[in-house]
């Protein structure tokens, strides 16, 4: 039945996309929230935060991208938990479909949602004066890298969603863990300005590596020296390897979990 | 060969502080074209049995076969020939009725065009036309249930599993759903359904398995099961509850078992071997004792009586 995973995966993707279209929550997340973040951060902090060698709007955008794709991935956890709760997973599991299709459809749809957010953020960024200073290829590479990370992290969240089984818990946990994680990073400020322990944490924080990688590819780094820790020095490679590792570990785990899970 | 078979199924659920043996030596054999009803209270193991047979969970021990296929060894082959509808309508709120059914058809690998055509057919068949093009969100419980049931019939399944198909439905929807199920059965579909409604098993099932504590404690047709506890029941309703004790003594004299007295003190009931003569005698004595009656009659035992006799507790008040 391995030949059906593509078709089945597409069917579930189609179903998830229909859901997106019909629930306003997703539209708010995918369209309004990115616009709001870009506008708030660039206009409110833009005048007060100084970054060496570049303007704050340029510096900021990679951070907002990173934050948005990170939170975007949590939709996969939320979606799996919700489907379990609604009993749809039980319906799927009695159908002769590929066992990976529900997860493939979930993560595909969430990738599509994140891609839409990205495009909207990019447009909003350009409107408020953001410019990427590298080549177009590097720019596209940066976008691809952010989406790759988001996709990989989606699988982690999908597994979590099946383990936790409560959409509310997933939402709260995402907020409690990911919010501090993005704020104690280089997403919105330069880490060398943070107090000692926070600076160390921020420099090793995977979110920092993600943001640093995007920032490098967008040519928005500025003059400040890159913190002398391995993940920051090799951020692009770290994100590629890290994302691949997440997939290698979590795709099989999530599929195995799915094959044994039942609602209620 | 039976089309649904289960032998010695065992399933224990463990949580931190306790173990629940949901199935404990569960055996079942259902012939093609029949309707088998699993009847039992909440927590008796009905849903677990269905979940094993529909490939959702693996038993700790025992073997289950559908159409000769070992459910544990080749679940995908089983999934290709069964339809199932769970206890809670598993429909997607944000999709329309048509889209829900199209999705299921596509996942049965009918192809998009055939899935769409079948979805339209089922919407028609289940009288859901006004609901076909609107998201399920706004539908009543009965409508959702029908969409879910339609989902179980997207292919013409060899075996249909229905887990408490009418739980939570209003009486009108329930009777409508019974009609749908009866039509399917008339067309030759083999059905396994679970229910905690005695009347439902009576209405739909040609063969009933009474389940308690994870195993089948009795099986047979509705009439056979009723026959097992034998005879009839004399039932009387008094005008005045003050006559209760006196009436009880009269019934005890004519009956063949313990007289049960309802809470109001006005409803009395006693099992008898043969109804009419006993009723006759009892009525004469009640009149002689000047006890006025609202109502009196003979009834055949219900499945509720069967359950009470077999398990010592009533089906509906059983704890989970």
C-alpha cells in the first residue's frame, strides 16, 4: 500500500486546506498576525533599538520570520490533537489508506499555510522598508530554509499532539515554551546586549541559529560580530542538518504512534 | 464459515492506579447476512470488541477474523471490506456533507470522480440533500449521525460495524435510522451493532449476544433469550397505594416468583408460568379483597428482564 501514500496524503491535504478556508482562526493567524507583528515591531521598536551596521527593520524581519514559522508548526500538533478528539482519526484508521497519509496531509497543509504567511510577511516587510541585501538566490534560499525548518518541526509537534491529545494543552504549551524561546534569542535583539546567562542561552538557542541563518541569507546581519559559538558560526548548515535530523527521527516515530492511536 | 469471528479476545487497559479488563475471553461468531447485536451496559466491553474487529486496537490475546482474514495480521485487507460508524459521529465539522463523503470515498481509493458520484448518491439516499452543500457545523446530531453512517457505506461493505448507532438521538431520528439499517440488512449486508437499548437489539438484531464484564454471557435470538427466563409477567396498577401490601400477598399466591413492587407502591409485577389462567385467578381474588385496579395485564418478558436474570443487575443502571 506504499504506492497510495501520495494520493491519500493529497486527499488529507485537500481536506485540511478546506478547513483552513472555512475557519477564521486560520485566516487571522496566516494573514493578520504576520502583518501585525511586522508593523508593530518595525514601527514601535524601529526607532529605539539600534543595531550595528544595519537598520532595525532589516534586522527584525528574519526574527519575525523565525517566530512565525516556529509557531506555525504548532498547528500540526493542534490539528492532530483536535482530530483525535473529534474521532476523525478513528474513521481514518478504519479506512484502507496509507498509515502515513494523515500525517503527510497534516504537515503538507501546515506547510502551505506557513508559506502563505511567509509571502504576506515578505510583502508587508517590503512595504515598511525591509530590503534583502544579498542575491535573489540567497533570498529564496533563506525562505526555503525557514520553511524547511517549519516543516520538520511540524512532525515533532504532530507527534506531541498525538501524545498530549488535547488541542488546548498544545496551544498553552506552545505559548509557554516557544514564546520565551523566541524572546531569549537573537530574533528581536542582539544577544551581546543580554545579561550573561541569558546571552549564553540565546547563543545556543536553536531559534537563534535559525534566525541567524535567515539573516545571513537575507544579508541583514549588520556589523556586529557573530557570537563565537558553533551553531551561530555555522547557522545555515546547522539548520539544514538539524531539520534533516528532526525528520529522520520524528517521521517514523509519528507514523508508529499514529498506527497505534485511537480517539476517546 | 462465520464472516465475523472472535476467539478468546482479551484486552486490558492499564492506567497508573488501576487495570480494567475490557475484554476477558470474548468469543463471537456471526454468519453472513445476519445482524448480530452486542447488548450490554456501558463499560461491558462492546466498544472494545468493535475496535478490535475494525482494526483500531490489537487485543492482548485471542484472534479476530473478518471474512476469514486475520485482523491482526492483515488489517489493511480487512479495512478494504468493512464499513464502520463509531459511537461519536466522526465527521469533519468544517466540511460539507458531500465533501465528508467524497473524502471517505477517495480514501477507499474509488477515484475522485467515483467518490464524488457515490457521495451524491448517499446524500440522496440518507435524505440529506439540504445538508449536502453546507459545512456540517450547523447540523443537528441526527444529521451528523446519518452522514457518519453514510460514510460507513461509501463502499458497499461486506461487513458493517455500528457502535451504538443511535445513542444520543431523539426518538424520531432513532426510528428513522432503524429504518435505514433494516433496508441495508434486507440488501444482504452483514451487520454487527452494539447497543445499550434493549428495544434496539430487539428491533434490529436477528441474533443477540448479551455482554457483561468483557465476555458474552448469553446468546440467541430475542425470543430464545426471553424463553430462557420463561413464562409471562402479570402486571397490575392499583388505584390506591394503600392496597399495596394486600395486593402483593394475592399476587404471591398466584405467581411463580418474587413480586416486585414499583416505587410508587401502585405498580406490581410477578412472573408466572402461564399468563392467562394466573391472571384470571389473581383478578378474582383481588376483586374479592375489594382492591381497585387501574390496569391489569399479562406481558412477555423484555430483554431488560433477561439482563436482570442473567447478571443480577439491570442493564440501564449498571455502572461503568
